[in-house]
């Protein structure tokens, strides 16, 4: 893919997360690591939001874009960075693709400074329906959900079996707390910020005990409490 200028890209989902990260951060964010960056759009939005120097990694072929972010091909489970060099580590919809997500989280903690902020998001493995906010047509969303439903029905809705199911709120929070020493579930806060008044339906779902079944993703934010 040719070089592309992402320096003016806007993304409401990433910006909503950035606002919550900013609230949780205890120090200035000058250096950012994005783990599992895909095409790099989210990484560029984050770097621009915090006016930070960004580094984004992916196991795929690295793509060099104009802007604040340097893209590097790297395995998240064995990073080449020195200990304690980032003010923010961010991973969104990447952990569920990894063979050893616990190892990747441990590496994120290792390369983050003590007192740095982290944000990790994955699909919600307890969802009944997914891809609601995905920028694609309804036929594709239906096809993707049909694949998930078949995997659920056959007991194969598991990351290690290639389903990219993600993790539940409690599971992801516990994993982050083990790796980083802290971690708070910000899923509700994220969707409230993203959808504003339209998020009122979430209140009804929560009252019925169904919110966890309809939220497509889960998110955890915290401060790195100790050196890995």
C-alpha cells in the first residue's frame, strides 16, 4: 500500500477512548505505543489527540504513514523495546488474535513506564450480537454474526480456535490487573461518551441485566502500578 497521510483522520470511537484515557492519566502523555495497529488509523488519531510521539506495531507488514507515528513490524509477545519507555500503551481489537494474550499484556506492562496509562479493548465474548457499530453494510454484519452464532452453538466460540471472540468484562479486567497491577472496566463510560443521549437505551438494558449481551466490545483503562 502506498504511503498515505492520516494526519487529519478523525475517528469518534478512538477519540472517545482518548478522552477517558486523558481522565485516567496521572502524567503527561508524550510517547504512545499502539499494539496491533492494523492500518494505523487509530494510532494516528491517538498521537494527534495527545500531540505525542507514537510508535505502532503489528505482526503484519508495516506501513509508513505521514504524521507523528512510526510503524514497525513486530510480535507483540516479544517486543524489541527497552523497559519503561512509553507513557501510554494502547491495544484495541488485537489481543483476541494473539496466541498468548497474557504474554502480550506482560510485554505491554514491561515497556510502559511506572505510572503510565494503558487502555485495552477487545470484542465482548459474552455478546449475543456483534459488529453493530462496524462501518459496513448490514448483509456483511449478518454474515459475520451468523459465523459467530454457529461457533457459539458448537462450542467453538473461542479465540484459540480462530473465532476472535474476545473476552468478557471481568475476564479482561482480571487479565489487565494481573499484568499492570491495576485496571478498571470503562465499558459503560465509553458507550455513554460515544453515543451521548442515544445511550439511554443502555440504561434499560442494564436494568434488565442484558447490557453485557448487547455491547459489542469491552474496555479496560488503568495506571501501570509496577515494573514488569
